C-alpha cells in the first residue's frame, strides 16, 4: 500500500463499506452493453431488471419512459430501486442531438423515442421546470438536460451521504449505417455563453453549432471537428418560431443552414468524457431547473467527474433520487461558449450509502455539499450561491441567473476548502489558510450555468509524509 492510499484510508476511516463487492480494489463487473444492444433489448426487459450476468447490477436504458427532460424533482417516480453497494449501468443522452439528426438520432430507437415530436405527438412533452404553457414550449426550456432516472436508494434519508463511484464510460455509437463505427457530439456557442456580447467579427451577435466526430470503439482518445453552421430561425412542429436556441430538442433542418466544412484544420481535441450532470433531488422545491448546480450536485460541469472519480453527496430527500445525464466527450474549464462537446455516453457506477449515525469521526460528518475524490486529489466545488434555492427566496430559479459572479463562487470554494482541511485534517484555521495558499489550486469550473462555479483541488500526496 502506497502513502497516498494510506492517506485516503485514514481520511475515510470509519465510513460504512459499500458491501462485500466493494471490499477489494479489484471489483469485477460486467462490461456495459452497447447502446444499440440496449436499444434492441428494451422491448424484452423492463428498465429495472437486474443484469442476468451479475446480481445487483441494474441497467437503465435511455428512452422516453426512463428519462425526464430539464429538471430534478423530489416528486418523480423512481425508475429503479437499488440497495447500497449495487452497480448501475446508466445510458445517458445529449439534449443537443437534434443539431444533427442524421449523425446523432437516426436509427437509434432509444434516442428517436425521446426526440419524437410532430404536430400530433410529442413523446417527452415537458422540457424544463417552467410552466407547461410557456410560449416557447412546455417547461419553457427552464432546464435543458435529458436525465436518466431517478434511482431510489433504499434506506437513504436526509442527513446521510451518498457515494457514487464512476467505474466506466463508453460512447454511444451512431446507429445510422452511413456512419458505422463513429459517434458524434455537438458544441453550440450560444446566447448564454460568456463570449456572446464580446465578439469581433460580424454578424454580432450569433450562435454557432460545431459538430465533432468520435471513435465509437473508444480506442481513439481525441475528437475531430467536422463542420459548423450558424443558427437560423427555426419553426417547431407546434408552429413556434425560435429565433435563438431557446428550447431543447429542436430538430435542425440542414437544408436551411450552411454547413462550413474544413474547420479547425489539423486540430485534435483530447476527450475527457464525464457526467456533466449527476446529482440528487433537492428538498427546497417540487420542480428544479437542471441548469444551476447546487449542494446536491447536478450540473457541476467539471470534466474531472469521469472514470475513476468518486462523488459524495448530502442526501436531501428520502431515497436520495439520483439522476444523471449530459455526458460531454470534452470540456475545458469555464465551458466558456455555453456548452462542451455534448454527446451520448453510457456510464457504469457503484452506489453506496453512508448512514448519518456512522459518520462521526469521518470526513463525511457534516458534509453539506458535493465532495469529489479522484485518484490523486480531493476537489471541492464552490458556487456563487451554495444553496441558491434557499439563499435567494421564492424567485430563486430566476434570480440566480442574474446575480452570480466568479467572486462569489471563489469565496464559497475557499470556505469549503478551509472547512475541509480543518475538519478532515484537524488543522487550525491559520494552518489551513497557509496550506491553501501554497498547495491548493483554484480554477473556474463554469461561467454559463446560472450558479457559476469555482473548484479547489488539493493533492493527496500533500499528506503522504505522515505515514513515513
């Protein structure tokens, strides 16, 4: 056992185990089924059926019966009920697949079922936490992410901590035979991006969609830019004209846009697949916009939340109600233009429950915000408003988009890291502040999600000397 692992175990001493399956470092789990295989199996098996090859391993396909679009809710009926220590394979879709129907929707029955929208039928009507009679569409686009779930964890109660270990990620392959062996993602430089009113070229302002190609086998660790186009006004099946990208799932007619190929020549974008959105239902409101992150996680948009990472969340409602989606292939810190390479991936996670009664004397005691652990670091996430639903009053879901700042997020990240070091390491405030200044890295997580984010990271190796 190396010094870093000794440090991690000392940090987590006293926490409840995830169960016998997690007791060893070499956890054997079945590989996630491909997206197309899962799509073909949907009619034969319910979403909540455990995989035949592994007891307590659940597979959640993504289709119009297993997703909710643009919101978290404590009132949602769970798709599956699991026990602490169970594994879950979660298929996740992107809310921007409609940017290129041929490459990202066509032929995939699961995706087609979610995006199906004609003047006669819209399979997933609500898209967002807004009113159902919003002028731009049901739900108002007040929240945009397609989320698979929720997952109910038996025995989870407010005050407990939910642990989510991310064990694997696989790209969802394109189902259109014309693009066999490939997968795709999309990035829009959108009206909510930080850059939008700070452009130098005409026309100003503008929204631009860029399509990227991925290797569906996962063997290639980079994405290739394919083409881009400028957003033009689009009329949805209900007759509503969308002059800007103001509602999710609008299928773009490529006869009406000008595709510009040969862009970003000789560029390879390193992929960093991750959960952009993964989190629990909060207690403060019945319908919560999926865009702003908060103390129960959600849309943190941190590329570090990928394979090998572990998240710890405070449970806010009975059952925890975990949902996941928005799985970008790559994103830079800040997510400056509004989005990442938005794509569809399937993740494998193990979920464990730490009961409040067992938390005393551990770093999880009193944890009131999402804590991220990677192989080498501990990471805290600061937000402009740590719990905006409580901090900003009755109109919080509107006000958070008006009042966020990097300064506020930095202040919150500092306070959380200070408290983490004082509580987890027993440091005095003076010791913690000095260590933060010399050993903690702060970064801008995102400036586009309403509740802006800063992260603070400290290397586990900082504490390795104590075991010498």
